[in-house]
C-alpha cells in the first residue's frame, strides 16, 4: 500500500519519533478480523463452538472474538454473529447502554454499534438506529432483524430532520461520525483512494452539523459518545474542543486498559486527555478515536406533543385485525410480555416499542418488530419474528439438517414431516426462519430478496 505524500508529511510532523512504527503498521500489517456473538440467541456459545471458528477472545467487548465468519454462513444468517473489526467494538463498550434507556445511534449503518447496543439493552428501553442513505439503511435494518431484538427502530433521516421528532429525548446518543477513514486505510482501499489533504477539514464541517443535531436530541444530563475511525486531529480532539466551546459538556474518563489517550496539543479543552485513541502500531485492530461526554445543560421546557395524533399506539387496530392479532399472539407467548403496541401500516403488522413517540413524519425502515403480513383471514408471520429473541418459545419447531438449511436459504421446498401449519425451522438449536408444513413438505417462507447460495 502506498500512503499519500501529504499524509506521510502530516503524520511525520504530528507523531515525530513514533511515525515510522505507525507507517509500518499501516503499510505492512494485515487488518484484523473479528466478530461478536449474540449471547441472547438460544444456546449461543454451544452453537458457536459447533458451527463457528475457534473462539479466540478479542479485546474491548464482551463475547467478542478474533476470526472470520462468512456472510453466507448459518451463524450469520441466523443473527448469531456480527462481523466487526475488534477496535470498532470499543465504541458501544464505552456507551454501555443500560436496559431501559432511550438510546440513539445516529450514524448507524451497517449496524456494528447498533447490534452491540441492542445486546446491552437486552430488549428493554428503546434503541433508534438511524442512517441517512436509504440503501445503507436497508442493510442496517436487515442486520437488526437478524440480531432479533424487538425494541430497535430503524429510521432513514438526515440528522436535521430526525432532531425535529426527538427534542431532548435520548439518555444516550452515539455519533459514530462519517469521517476521513484514515484508520481504515489497510482494510478499505476506497478510503485510501478518496483521501486528500483537505478531506479531514471537509469531514469536520459535516461532523459539526451532525453533532449540533445530536445535542438537540440529548436529554439534559444525558451522555454523548463520539467516535471516528480516523487519526486526523481536526476530526477528533479539535472536534471535541469545538463541541465544548459551543455547548455545555464535560468529558468523562474511560476506564479501559490498553488504550492510548487524546492529545491536548491537538485540541485544547478541559479533559481532552480522557478521550481515547487506538493506533495500529500500539493496538490490535484499526485506528479509532472515542470520547464520552456528559451534558451539563439545564433542563429546558420542551413542547410536548399531544397524545393521540400519531400513527403509533394512538391509532388502534380495526376490529377485524384486532381479532386476528389476538388469536395470532396466543401462538407466541413472548409477544405478550413485550412493552409494545400493535400497529397496522398498509398490510404489515408491527409491534412498535411503547417508548417510541408518534411515527408521524418519520421515515423509517422498521418501526419495531415486524410481526407479519395481514391477509384476508390470517396473519402470515414474518421472517423477523422467527429471528426475534425467544421466538421459538411456544411456536412449533421443525428441525432440519445443515444441507436442508442450504436448500431453505436458496428458496427451495423441503421434504420434512411434522406439525401442520406454520413452523419455525431450526438447525440444532438455531432458529432460521418460518416455513409452512403441508403434508410432508415445508413451503419456503425465507424472504425472496434475501435468498442466497450458502457456503
Ligand atoms: C462510520 S459510518 C457508521 C458505522 C456504523 N456506526 C457501524 O458501526 O456499523 C458513518 C455513517 O454515517 C453516514 N453518514 C454520511 N453522511 C451523513 C450525514 N450527513 N449525516 C448523518 N450520517 C451520515 C454514512 O452513510 C455511514 O453509514
């Protein structure tokens, strides 16, 4: 890999004696691959041992490992693992979302931090995962669906639009900002190709806009976690210095071993040395910066939206759908324990988390858990429901083999006997999706758009 000359000159100046080791790590060392295990899935550790690579622990997150899990594998399809390079896992670890909190992941696609935050919430509270670009928001939504937590909403808005709906709403906001990506040079050739001497400066302008919107959505006293995957001081220490000059925040200490710290000569603000940096020549993984800040703002009056005006809990199901829903939910006892409201949008039935304000005006990919599609006299259960945590409880299960799973994800009909009607197909203990059992064959309900040739 050839580093751009202005990049070399800049970091020679900034890093001095450390620069040669930094350049060597960037150009000579291979990127490190990792993944996280979704411990809330049935028999997660045992299934990893059976179907995954050797579990070599990774730093900075729980249930995190060094190694590679392919996208077309069983564990990935069933939402048991999320592939993520190890140092990127540090951001959600720092956020440490607590069950019951309202959390926003503002720049969320493809969903590395979102899935980790969802695991931390354990299904309690609300996680809004937002992505500005529709194609990326769709991928985010698919990853959230596989991961299986019902209390995650996926929106597709510019931060400026989103902030109108959530004034002072969230306990925690993660801003994993779009950045110049210098920390990804050895993993992502596009980041290297696109880099120019003024890229950090350009990125900083956008980061300020995004941060201003994040501030508007944070509750007074709430926490903001800011991160980038770049080394550029303009986007890191200097960005935090700007933020603290504009808004009342205090930088919090981050209690983690084996990390470097932010440098006060690159951004002057009280506590800047409490921010953290991961360097490729000092740590396992790619380059990262992260800061945790607590809002010092006084609570200001927020105009409360009138209840009953939105499209969520406030618009009840019509009588016919209500009847179908009541019958349907009996088959899935875990649905009854969810703190969520059924909402019919078009022919799709969703369970919208109770904490979610009105959906009116919000562009979303997923307003909660997709229960199914309402047809004339029935509800056809969704793929998301099969992968939702504990969906297997109470629903009829039909075990299939690994070769049958390969047929299933390719869209084929399976010859398997068992209970008639809707069944959740499982490989070992792993729920993989719905099928409909009719006289010895299982009709395939794996979503058409997701079908693939498995490895
Ligand atoms: C570093 S990536 C996020 C990675 C993600 N948090 C994860 O862990 O998988 C930054 C994201 O910000 C999005 N983005 C780009 N421009 C944006 C803008 N103006 N406002 C908000 N997000 C933006 C990008 O599309 C990208 O998905």
